[in-house]
């Protein structure tokens, strides 16, 4: 997507008109004729688009600025992270990584194109897509599209920004730009609208393992925990001062990890039990903000990544890191687990998962946790700052998104290979089902068969 200076001027003029700033809009129009914006994109602009573009670009902009600053700024922080601290294990020494073999691959072609979207989620073979003009739509295996449109919505800013299925794939939760959350059945019927507790766009929705509770996070860092049966919020936390991005991750049906600083200082993680107001455990192992969490139910390990370029591994109920992984030279922007027979748990007792880490420095690490000490099994050099990593445990595939493309890799115990590139820049959300990858962008949503 490209914006000319004339189109930017037009968006600013539109914003003045929408906010009732008629004098400012008139002055701008007289100065530069902003109302006569040129270009094919202008015809598709709708109310509030300037604010939407700014909000959606905020996280990526912060990542890129942090990466650029990190290169010139304090290597001392990295060195400090590698030194022993009270209650923190020494950083793991990384062995020489084996980089995946380069293969000549043509760009992959999409098998289906859908409307532009901000979020995608598979519930079995049903695809939920958050779109701009509806709450969402559900794509059936037959190709039929079920539009989920809330009839009484009054605001044009109520389009979907986050979607998530229950573990049984019977209900999909849809969060909107206005902060509302609604639950829909798999056949497109409205189940219930949750009471309003957010006043900003929803950026994350996550059900607990049995589907009885839903965690919601908005773009300002506000968090709510919902009882799905009763349709009420059991816990609500306001925007944290001095921190915008907040991450939550379910440990089990009643336990939740959060980076919200209500219960832990900057650089920490708190473990909460539903129904209890104070954290049961506080983790402290980062020297900068923690921005991403990922829990692996196989090994019972929680991974945390932060702006200090470090990944910590925790047993979810003890306050000391099991391992500290240092390799990346930029903020950690993606964490995911690839369950499968690719290694052993740290205690050697059961099959564990491979940890996938992505960074703003453009690198992706695939970690062998069975090695002593844990080390990189492979390293992927990506073309730009990594924004998303989505794993496919059924077929041992991973999708890596950056500002320019989405790359797909296949993994075995002995090889990591590039399958192909999807030339769709600015991915906002990724989702796998079987060998189908869904990519949502601000201009289109596409499905690829791998």
C-alpha cells in the first residue's frame, strides 16, 4: 500500500471534517486544496481511516524504531542481561547455528482471495475473518461465506479487529475497533454480546483450554477476563501507566500469565488465578519491558520475550528462569512453540516442543532445548523485521511474516527448508489449518495451499 502526499493531505482534511474542526479543515483546504485528493485509494477511504491507519501502524513502527535504536544504543544492556543476577540463571551460550539450506523457490500463488481483514482464526475447517465492513465472516469448507453483522451497531468503527474460536470450534469471539466483544455460533447466529468494558480497539482474544473463560486485551493495554457462561467480566484492569502493549497467555483453565504491571514491575510477568486479585507468582528476569508470551502445554514451559533482546523460559509456578536464551540483537517480536518429536523436555522425561523466536533484527531462531546448554538448531535470516510467526504442528510448518512478505518453511529433525514466499506485505494476522495458510492484510485476505 502506498500513500501519496496528496492522499495524506486528504486524510488529514477528512479527519478535520469528521471531528467538526471546520475552520482548520477550511484553512488546510485553501492552502493546499486537500479536499481534492487524487489517487485510486481516495475513493475507498471511509470515516476514521486516518486513526485506523495510525493505530494499526503503531506496533510495527515501535518495533522498527526500537530495532534501529538498539543497533546504535546500549550494548551494555545486552551484556548486563548476560551476567548473573539475583534469582536469574546465567545466559545460555549459543553454539554456532546451522542455517537452513537455500533453495530456489517461486512465489506461491493464492488459492482463494477474501476481503481485507485485520484478524484470521481457524476453528477446525471453519475460517473466521475479521473484516472492515462486518463484525466478521465465517468461510465454510464449501466456499460459502456467512456474514456476521451486528444489526444494532451504530458506529462505523465497530468493524472486527480480533477473532478467536473456542477449543471445541463451536463459538467464535469477535472483538471490534470500538471495543465491543460478541460471541457467534459456528452457523452464524449471534450467541451474546458481552457488556462493554473496553473503550479502545480489541487487539487480542484468547480462550482458556476448556473455553469457559475469555481474555481480552485492547490497544491501550486494558485487560478483561470474561466468564462465558454468565457473560460478565470477572476481572478488569485499566490501561497501565507508562506501558501500552500488554500480553496475556493461559496456563490452564484457571491460571493466566500477564505482562500487565498491576502485579509486577516493568520487565516482569505475573501469574494470576481466576477469582484472586493478586498474583500467585511474580517473575522478574528482564531488564526491559516484556512484550510477548507463549506457553507450551507439553513441557509446561512459559517463554517470555522482551525489548532487552532476551528470551526467558520459566516453569509456570516458580519465579526463577529455567533458561535464559540470548542471541538476537533486537527486541523479541514473535514467540511460538512447535510441538512434536523434535527433542526432549529439559528433564528428559517426555517429548518436548521446539521453540521458535523472532526478532526485530530480522532473525528467526529455532531452539533445541534438549542440547546442553540449549542452543540454536537453525537460524533463519529474514529480509526485514519479523512481526509474526505461526506454527503448524500437524505438518511441521512455520510461517514467518515481515513488512515485505510471508515466508513458509518446513522442518524435520534433520532439515529446515524454505517452501516458498507469499508476496503479501504488511500481514496483520496468520492462521494454519492442515496445509492451508490464511494471511490477513489491510488490502486483502488470501489463502495458500502448501
